[in-house]
């Protein structure tokens, strides 16, 4: 169906087994990604963003104690299928991944072109000649000169290595690319250049993106929609323009007020306190201990309330359709 989301996630859960008990890194997450859309999953360190990416791609460490929920890719609930089926049909075929610290993901003793072409050869059985031709195409798409195909990773700058990993994620023409902090180790100008390149790729190819980041400024360049994550859950979901100008959840408001701007007279605000432990999350609203608007009902776990037709938030302040 033309209007079917590329990715539809329902009640996704990922818990880790540790010496002190179970850590609920992803605890009932819901969201959708439409075709040609860029969804930004925003949140501070330790909120479960990277664990969410691992759960979606099934790139899981050994200490998983629980993985549950639904992950529908173009309507298929992939959680019902085996790891082998997922590897052959979804990972790199329909959904690819630019991992955190991606600049260090390249093998230093293998030429860049060969590494970029490898997913096409492994997952689609392409010939060496076809894979190299396709590698040249994606190099052009991400802004790398074709002669870099014959170079080794240490001969590339940090920004070029990041683009090479992006090229690798695009070579199989997936419907969706997940990116976990793809520009965190780069200077501001290189970040801007890569984000502009991503916008062009999204426009020209119709590829959907999920950008996982803590960087509000960088994420605003690409986002069509924003999902704000806190303590293992998504606490607000809204169109990007709405989120960045009129957020609803108290955590979202404090987060946006902590971002310095060129033309503002007020000082950026800090968010008091610390995030709760995901080993023992509080029974009610997980932001309540840090929230300046907390009240008695926050001791209960809030569901998602619709602020508008396109904006929803997990906050009791909106239980009766009110605004904070």
C-alpha cells in the first residue's frame, strides 16, 4: 500500500541482564516512519537511543534478557521470523545502519571501495564489476571523488570516512537507513556538509531515515518529525517545526530552553537532577523528580495524550486536553 509506513514499531522492549538485575533500556516504545521521511529520535545520553537502534536491527549483545513488541517493516512483523531470515531479508536489504563511531568501522587494511561494495556482494550476490560500479554511484551520491575507491581508510579525513560508511549503508538501496550519532565526532562545518548531503539524498532517492542523536541543532537540519526519548520511553512525538518551536512535555521545554541561540537575551537553562536508573525506573512519570510542574497525579504512569492531531505527549498536564 502506498500509505503503509516503512517502519511501524509497537510496544518495543529490550532489557539487559546485569549483575544487579534487569535494565529496561527500551520500555514500550511506539513510533512510525513514513516513506521519504526523516524521523529524529532525540534524547540525552543513557536514555536508550542506541539500544533502540540495536533492537530494530537485531544487532544484540549476549546479555539480552528480554526482546519483545512488534517491528513491522513494510507491513511484515519481523519479530516473528528467525535471525537467519532477518539477516537475509531485512538487514542491509530493507534496513541498513550507520553505527555510532562509524569513522572507526572501516577495516584499515582493506581498500575503501571494496568495503563499500561488500554488502551488495554478500546480500545480493552481485558480481565484482557490478558492485564496484554501484560503489562509484553511491560515492558520487555522498560526495566522495571516485578515485577514493582505491584508497585505504587512513588516507581519508574523518568527514570522508563518515561519508564512506554512509555510502555503504546506501549501496543496497534500502528503504530505511538508521543512523546513530553519525556526526558526533566531526567539526561543525563537516557536520553541516553531511546533513546537507543527507537532505539531498532523501529528496532525490526517497530513502527514509531515522537519525538517533542528542544534538538538537544538528537534528533540526534533517528532521521531518521528532520523537523525544527519556528513560527508555518516547515522551513526545511531533512534527519537527512544532517540536522545535512549541514543545509540549516539560522535559522537551527544558531541553529546548537549554540550547543556546544566536539571537536570545536569556541564558540557556540547565535541567536539574539526573535521569532515573533504568534498572529501577519510578512507577509513575519518569521525569517527575526533575519536573518543575510535577503534581500528585505524576505518581501514576501517564499514557500518551494528543495535544493536537499530530503531536502527542506522555504528561498528565494534557489529560483533559489542557495545556501547560
